[in-house]
């Protein structure tokens, strides 16, 4: 019974907060632009990114090394996603302390590190297993 | 009517409620931290009238911590959000598409949640790189979407509560009903998601958590880059001030006993030192050593009443945040300075030469540079 009340209260609080958000959204300039970008976000994810990830997974993530391969793709993909703005931002930064690093180089460094660690994981595991025997 | 392609079939075995619950609770935690720290930032920058005088100026590192957490939790959501969506993606094609009014509402609320969450995380990340390719203003939309995401997450938790409870732990009844042979593969996936969160955190968090600055590979800021050893947001050139001539500079203090002070007169007043961070709303922060005149001393000089608010006006001719205000908690804090020196050197023009405000527990945009006037209000 108590959990039922908590559940309803949580749902009601959710509706109130979302209502505040929707109300604030109605007041911003260029609501049409926001709605287009909201729809675009769903389409980009559901029609492009998710099928692409599933396709890559079904092709590459299989067999005995599926764990490390999936890990490498996941970590490398996450690092790439986080790096996209600093890699692709067009135009000159506002001053030399904004985007001060060599991001293409750093991004490649992280990917190499991911590849090396992922390749070592199965090796280390095999050694650990044979020691235990 | 069902085509041969729709609905598609999913051979992956981890699109299940246990995987969704495991990743979902981490994403929920990241969103909760991000929302609450975002609210703190919003209140500090746009104080509601009833709170205005009472915002605390301590702890000195308060805003540095909360805004660092805000950006770090948002970056943690970059792998968590797609991972969560991956686990439930097959449900997008559930057939029949709509079974009842309740089902339709549930799907609608999930659509709102997905749209708002993806756009919120993406706009936040791009803002840290000062990249604004969208037609709408960033701050009000990011703020409105935050409420929309927080509300739809709560609603989603309420709707899914029975399933979440049934799959909360490895021993929960729902989890035990899933095929046991999927357990090791699921743990391997969850370990990979955890590693992804760790990797994006370690390569970016050094922009505010300076002990990790050596690993700062992908953050838009680095603590060691900037004049006086401190990053800059708006330069003197961008603010339209250039180099202010020291012999022509005057600080005007408007109050019951108005006065105007030359730079030499300011240097002649008792100088105090403070170790305070610049903490930017975009997430980077760095502590620095400031030397200058206490604002409270200037207020006493001008005969300001104890609870007076203070307006700080910059000499800059361009840009937002030319004027900032502070309540008496900030104005009377002994660490609140009109700084003349930074890290042992005279301020550089980009850091606000000749005089800038530095106060504890305050967003960087309110640390007004090139200060020309202090006004005692009410």
C-alpha cells in the first residue's frame, strides 16, 4: 500500500516538474527551432545512431573475445562522442585558453590506449587462469 | 499490415529489464546530480527575489564543486544515455504500436524523455566547447529542458516501478526469471559501460579537478593555459576595454559618502590576500592567489549600511555581465576583494586590469572585471 502511494506521488511530482519545463519552453524565443531540434534528436538516435551501433555490434561483437571487443568499441565510442565538439567546432576560439590542446592527437592517443588495454585484458585473464591451475 | 522488415528482430540477448535497470539507475543518478547542481548554478546566477540577500558566500569552493559535478555528471551521461537506450531499443518496435490510451500516454512520455534527454546532454556538451549551431538561445532552453528531463525521468520511474523493483538486484525475482547463462555476458557489458564512464571522466575532469590535469586530453579547457596561469573567458579586446591607462583610472564608489579613488590610492589602502577559485559555468575552474582591497573596507569608507546590496559596474563596453550585484553576505565577506594582483603579478588586461572583483562561492561570470564603479544600493 505504502509503495503504491509513493509511486503515485513520484508520478505526480514528475508531471509537475515536466509541466514546469514545458511551460518554460513555451516562453523561449524560437520554440519552433527547439521542437525541430527535439524531433531531430530522436530521429538521429532512433533512425541513424542506434541501427548503426546494432549493425556494428552484430558484425564485430561475436565469439570468445566478444567481451573485450565490445568493451573497446563502447569505450572508444564514448570517448569519440565526448571529443566531437572539441574536434569539430568550427571557427576560431574566443581566446587562446579556449580549446588550447591538440585534440586530434589526444583523441588518437585515447583510442590507442583503449585498443592496447582491450587487447591485454584477454591475455591477462588467460595468465591468471593458468596460474590458478 | 506488417512488412518483412518491420518490426525488426533483435538477436542480442541483453535487451532485458535487468540490464536496463542496472544502467538506468546510474543514468538516473547522473541526471539527479546534474539537475540539482544545475539548479544551484541557476539560483546563483539569477537569484529569486526572496533569496537574494541570503545566498551564502561560503564554502569558498562551493560553486567550484557543484559546477564541476554538473559538467562531470553530464559528461558521464554521454555513454550512459545511449547504453540505456540500447537496452530498450527493441521496444520502439513493439506491436501493436498502441494498445490502449494508457499505453499511448506511456509511449508519448518516453518519446518526450528521449528527445529532451538527448538534446539536453548534447547542448550541454557543446556549450562547454562554446559551440552553438542551433537557432535558439542556449541558457533558457537548456534550463527548460532540464525540468522536462527531470520530470519525465520521475514519471518514467513511477510507471516502471514494478519492473525496476523486480530486477533491482541479482537475486530479485525478475532477474532470476531471466536466462542464467546471460549473467556473465551482462556483467561484461556493464563493466564496459563503467569503463566508458571512467574513461570520459578521467580525460575531461582535470579541467576542474586539477590533481587529474595530467590526464586532461579531451576537455575544452586546461588549468595551465591562460594569462597569469589562469584560463580566460572574455578577453579585454572582446569586452572593448583594451589596456586601461593607470593614471586615468578612477574607482567611483557611490554611497552615502561617495568618493573616487585613483589606482595609487587603492594600492595605498590595506591589502589583503585570498586563495579563491575562478569557477566557470562551462565547468572549468582553477584556484588562484589574489591580492587587493577588501570590498567591505570600501563600503565602510562610503558609509554603507550593514545590509546594503552592492552593484559592481565594469568599464567594459561590450558583452553580457557588465554589471553584477551581490547581497551583504558576499559584499561583507572578508575574502571578497577588488583584486589588483593575481598569482604575485599585476593583473593582465584579460583578467581585468587594473581592478577586478573576486568573491568566494560565485560563478565566474559574476566576478566582474575592469571594475569602474561600486554602487551601494538601498
